[in-house]
């Protein structure tokens, strides 16, 4: 078994707490000879600002590039909210995504049947829900230039540039097509082509890419309608293809179909590497209290095994173990306000179930 190396970035606020729980599982897999993975730790976001006055260092970027995969917990802390853009914690994450060329973001949206009644949506609308959001991750308004502030006739103005090249749209569309072929051959492409030239190019490029795939059912949908439809009738979707900004918004909205944002993982991929992280933020309001839900982080570990190490067996084992723990009635505070277990207890229970299933 070849040895693999991963870089773990605990990040800020609740990040170190949820990182501890995945380390338990990684250590068990290694001790049981199921994997041969070494890991080291690095700093990003506020943790990096504390030490180096930079949200990510060149050394950390290089360590990430040389690793087989990156496991990231969370980025962001109110301590640095008033910093200039280049010294905000979140800027470190954007730099890392760009440096590793992580243009593909995969966000699966699914519901554990045990939690059907925990969603604010009627259970018949979300039972057996299985959506995957394919989000372009290193283009759009987050990375467009020029950007900044200026004075216009004595009035302070902030401005950003939303842009995409055809090549950027082509490569993310190709990935969505490949995923769709393995699923139900349905793609909903999101844009705002009735208003934005950037979206018009997006739609035109997607259409050209789909000319060679008449077996795939393609639908275009404006982002405002998509925001409504994903709540009104989520099971109409299968693969959602979306630009960066719209995907950021829609995936967080879709996460609430599941009952808690603390349940969903994500993968960010390039042609050669991957970074895996929960879709939730750093949750400073509950940091240090031992009540954050570690399941999204644990399932992100599962996505790492699936997409980087081709170990679907371990990915399925992790997801099955999480499902079994939830079916047993064990919930963290985000799912049960009165009778809940701690972050550490949830990690222990998932690990205990993994051991029993091995």
C-alpha cells in the first residue's frame, strides 16, 4: 500500500474542534492497516494571521501543492473583520483555491431519512433527495479584476468585475457532463442571462458544449428562479451547474433542506489534487463550547477517500456509520436543543460504529 500524505488546515473558531474528530478516524484507519496516510498541520485564515500576519503563507501554499490532498476545517473570525481584503482570513482561502487551481467544487445535497422531520421543508419533498451542485470555483466576481474603491464626484464607490472566459466555462461544463452521465443525465445550468453579459456567455458556451450530448436533458434557469425552485420542488434537480457566486448562494440555501448546514461536505478539485471541507463556516458564536456538529467534516473525509484516493469503500463506510449513529437517536445541538451530545461524543460514536462495521 503506497503511502499518502495530506495537509490538514484546522483554521479558525470551531475548526480545531471538528478537526479533532476526523483525526480519530484517520488514526484508526492507519492503525488498522486500512490506509497508509501521514498527515501534517498548517495554518490558514485567522490562525495564520495570528502567527505570520498573513492569511496564508507561501510555505503553506507549497505544502498544500505537494500533498496528495488537503483537509480544511473552517476559515474566518470576527477578530479580523475590519482588515483590508488582503489581510482578511477568507482571503487566504481564495488564494489557496487559486494556487491549487481548484476550479471544480462538488457539493452533494442529500437527506438522511432519520432527519426528514428536522428540515423546514415537508418530508415528501425531500425524501430520497439526491442533488449534486457543480460550482465553478476560481472565476466570477470573486476573482475578477479590476476591483476596489474609488471616489466618483465626491461619492465613495465600491466596484467588482464579474467575468468568465469561454475556456473556464467549458472545463466546468465538461466535468458536469461527466458527472451527469454517471447519474440521471439531467443538468440544470444556472445564470442571469436576461441581465448579465457574463451570464450570456455562460449560457452560450454551455449550449455549445451540450451539442454533442443530446442524450443529456439540459435546462437553463435564472438564479432567482432557481433559489425559489430549490425550496419549492428540490427533487426536480439532479446536477446543478453554476457559476461561482450563484453556486455559493444556492448551495447554502440547499443545505437547509437537510435540516442543518452542519451535515454537508464538499470537494474542491483540480486536474491533479483535491481539497475537502464542510460547507459551513467557522461559527464563532459557538466556538469552544463543544457543541458544533462534526458530521460535515467527517463526511468531507469520506469525500477525500472517494475523489482523491479512489477508496469508495471507506467513503461508504463513513457515510453508513454516520447514518447509523443518527438512526440511533444521537444528535448534536443543531439538531436537538434539549437532548444532545457533544462534538467529541458524536465523533466517538461515529468511530465506534466504523469499528463495528469493519
